[in-house]
C-alpha cells in the first residue's frame, strides 16, 4: 500500500498530487513582507509540472467513459506531452506528440528520452487553434487512424476538472480556507478555470487573477490574449482580473526567485508572480497562492536569450562552421582522387625507402605498429608540429591511420602545406594487417 505520510509508493502514479498528497506551498517572504503569499511548486509532482494532474485526469476520465486506449496522440507545448508520455509508459500505451519546432530543445529532448513519437511542426509556442499545418490539425489527422485516440486538453473538460478535483481542494486545505487571492498564468486555462471554480464555490470572495504575456512573447506554455480568446477554457467573466506582463519583467522576476527565494522556478512562474506583484496588496489579512507550473531546467536556452548578462560569450555554444560542407566535399574528392594508394603499393614504396607516417595516437601504435613507420599524430600535425615529416616538400611521403579516414585529412593538410607527393593509404592498418603485411 502506498503511504503518503511515509512517502512510500507502490507505483509512480500514486505520487500524483491530491488533497492528501499536495504539491508544497512555500511562502515568498522576500517579495511580500506582510501579506502571506505562497508559491505552489508544481514541479514536485512525479513528472515535473502542473500538467501531471491534467495528463492523469485525461486518461482516468477516458478510461471511466470506456474509451479504449492503445495509442494516444496529443498537441502540446511540452508539459502535457511529458505527463502523457509517462502516464502512457506506466499504463502500457504508445504515445505521440505534435508540437511546435519553437518549443525549447530541452522539452523536445525530454519527450524523446521518455519514448514519445514526435511530430515537430511550424506553429506557435502554444499550439494555435485553426493553424492548418499546426500541431492541433496534425493531431486530429493522426487520431483518425484505427487504434488511435486524441484526448485533446484544449477541448476536454477533464483538463479544468483535474484542477477542480485536485488543485482547488489542495489549496483550500493548505490555507485552512483562508485564501483571499489565487493567481495562475494562462495557457489552456485549465488551471485558472478549474481551481478558480472550486475556490469560488467554497468562498465567492476569493479573487481569481489570470496573467498572460503580450503578443510575440517568448514564455513557453502560455498564450497572449488574442490566442486565449480562441480557446475553450478561457473564461474571463469568471476571473476578477486578467493582467498582461512584458517578457522582460517575467524573466527578471523569475531570476529574483532563484537568487532571493532559492526557488528554482521556470519563466511562466516569473510571469505569474510579476502579475501577483501588480494585483495583490502587501497587507495584513491577504493569503494568496500563485501557481508555479514548472522549474527552470527545461528553459536554459530561453534564459540565455533573456538574461544574456549571466552568460559570458565564451560559454555560448560554438556556432556551426559554415564551411563544414565544403571540407566534407574536399574529403570526398580526395577519397576518390589520385593520391590514395593501396596497402600493397605502400608496402613496396616503404621497402624502397619512401617514409611512411602513421598519424594515429601513440596508444594505438603500442597495440600494432608498422616496422619502419614514424609516428606524427594527426592532432600534432593540425597544431603545426611537423617533426617527423620530410623537410623536402617535393619528396614522396605516405600517410596511414587505423582505417583510412584520419590519413585522408592528414593528406589534405599536407597538400595545403605544399607537400606535392603525399599519398594516403586506403584502409589503413586494418587493411595492412588483413593483407598479411608485417606488424610489430
Ligand atoms: C510551463 C507552463 N506554464 C503555464 C501553463 C499554463 O497552464 P494552463 O494550461 O492550465 O493554463 C502551462 C501549460 O501547459 C505550462 O506548461
């Protein structure tokens, strides 16, 4: 039996948050001195985000309605996908996600790691309703195949219901019914609408505040007002305020959370808190809960863009070499060009006194070396250390490595240095050995 008090579980699914196993509330005492404002840390669920609840409830609801599930497909901005991938793994379903290429690489990598079949499309960060080539239409198309089901978090009432059944009761209990303000960022609006409805049923005086970014934003998981208006669960008439926060403030607030409160929140938590700072008075009697949907680690690439002062230029990933394709072409030409010789021709040349330069590393030579060859590792050659090469650039010189790849790069380097009669040995020491030529 799973036991929340001991935090010992029979299945990872038993770790999903519930009234008796809630995600933690942590007071934000640096941001609000008098008001009791708490962050609800949703990444402490089993799969790392607020969407764990939604994924589990979408599946529970479908099973209860008797929908047969073998293969699931879902349009996602990442977190619902991660939740559904892991719930599917636990229950033995196959899972495919359709999503935008603009979603952070970290989230797409996580989905691959968790076994998801990925369809990466041109779309908004949060799938855009009505985009003909977007994640939503692709999921619909894929779901038409026999044996496939789309649970559709954007239209399925089991999304807000997940929060009505779990987030709402948790928050009510964790604040002893004292909550005065509830704040959430807006994506599908499942969080705000489901939790808001529960809280207002318990106490109609609770203020429900939604926070969103501007058009053209860069906060994964949430939507600007225009896109919100197209979604089914955005119910502004049920909220007390809807606030827009520029990305700059969201990222700055997020970083303040890291360094002042030691809370490792992601960008949409910064957005929600920046909204709370605008709307909630720092005064006696206020008890507020702000949902923090997930943590920072999936968004390193986004933080680099928005907090560039923290990342020194030398820490930036090396830019792709625009000439790599040309080097590749030069290699292919050389491979089939006149300066590649067989091991038999090389052995004969070595016998008649032509120098043979082995460009492997010394450790490789220790295992099997050609008698009479000199060793100039390719790394040394590339660094300009040419000791061992003939002084006379008109002289013949043979190059060998393990299988004939490094010697071909060495050939290109020697030609560029002016060695007119350099040759690479095809197949390297492997071919030399297979031909029964002497090794020591
Ligand atoms: C990181 C993040 N923040 C905020 C949200 C918004 O939550 P909701 O869809 O319940 O409005 C999401 C939803 O996917 C999310 O992934």
